[in-house]
């Protein structure tokens, strides 16, 4: 739509979007499975009739993120508004970032979802699209739906692509499952992680992986006792291990102890799907023992990996949107 045909967004509106962090793949569900986690970024967008662009950023990335039109939320908001036939004028953006960046917890997907959902709320009521529209646009921007789907819809998202269309359905996760994340102090870009993957895999590996992915859906929604075998991956984790050696070592240690540990998204965060609070406590203690052991062994070296361990919950609602006309 030509720029001159775009309708102006009304000033004096304020929309707040609270988006959960996400963990994609979950082992064998490469580019298709994602889980929403109770760790939230919050974005508030206020519209004005002037041309001002103001930022108030706090939390993760606040010292490094841009404060102009190149900010991901602003770029995505403008693109979403244009898709709906609108354009903004002045904008005041407040972001409280909790999810760490570049760690495999869907920070860019959360920002993208927040911007698209904010844009959908700011247009006139008769033009507001549903969340299926938001999923489509977010997936186009991100390139795949595995992170944006749980960010939008919550819980366990099973996503796929038909031609140019992206689709997703949600499944309820067993109440007892407790996600535990171990977040290292180093980053790994998704682009680098994807570049390490082979262009093809043997047929037997693909067949084994499809069986484990199917089993994983059953384990997450019906029988958590099967989480360890269900999270076995044959497509991507082993190829990426060289780029995140500390994470790969931790995963190997946790799985040897019987815990369903996987790479979260493209990494390097480690996700463990614990079957109950008791196992979650065991996982936290095991990670702490691992970290202390590595630190003791590497004492005196210049670089030792620091870890942050969080015991979370599954987010079951997805993004929350609140609009305040003023």
C-alpha cells in the first residue's frame, strides 16, 4: 500500500504487551515444537500526534540496544501497521527486558510478537486482526514459527508450514512438569548455530528423530516418565556442540543422571524438563555441583563460564495485551 494511503494511528493510546520467553526444539522437535516459559518481557507503546520517538529501556540489553527507528520493536511495529494499512506518528516505547539475549530463550521472537500484537491493538477496532494473523506475520519476520507460536499462544506449540502459510496448535502440558534453565554467560547467534548443521542427514536418523518428536508430545501432555527418551535428538544438537562446549558437557552430565536435558533453541542455554518439584530440585543441585567442579578444575584460568539457574513454570496463556485509550 502506498505510504500516502496509510491511515494515521490515533494518538493518546497506550498498549502494554507482556510476552513469555520460549524454548524451541525441545530436543527432537526441530523448528516445530516450542514451549512458553514463565519469564516475561514487557513492552509498552504510547502513541502521540507529534513526531517524537522516545525510549525507556531497562534490564537485559538496555546498555546496547539502539534507541531509534532501528530498534527491533519499532521496525516490526511499523511493518505490522503498514500491513494493516496504518502508519504511526509519535511514539514512546518502554521495554522491561528479562529474557537474556543470544541465549536461546526466544528474546527476538518475544520482541517481534510484542510489536505485532501492539500494532494489532492500536488500529481501529474494525481493522484489528486475530492472533492467527499475528502468527503469520511474526513467522515471516522470524523465518519460522517455533518460538513466536508459544510466545503468542502459550503452553506447548506444535507448528508447521504449508507453502507460505504458517500454522500452529497448542497442547496442554502436564501440570507436574517444571522447566529448569541453566543460562551461561556467553552468547551464541542463531545464524552461527544454523551454519553448523549439515545440508542432509541419513534416513535412519530422520526416522529415529520423528519417533522421538512424536513421543515427546505424548510425554509432555500425558506421561512425563518418558521425557528422557523422548528428548533424544538426532538432527541438530551434536552438530552444534563444538560452538557451545560447556553447554554440551552439562547436557551430557544431566542426561547421564537421568534428567531430560536439551539445548534451548539454538543455545547455549540448557533446558531441563523435570517431572515434578523433586526432580527440579535435583537438577538445580546437579547443575551447581557441575559448575563448582568446573570452576575448581579451571581455577586460575582467565575464562571460566558462569551460570545462572532458574526454576520456572510453563506459561499457559501466551502474550497478554492491555490497551488503554486516553
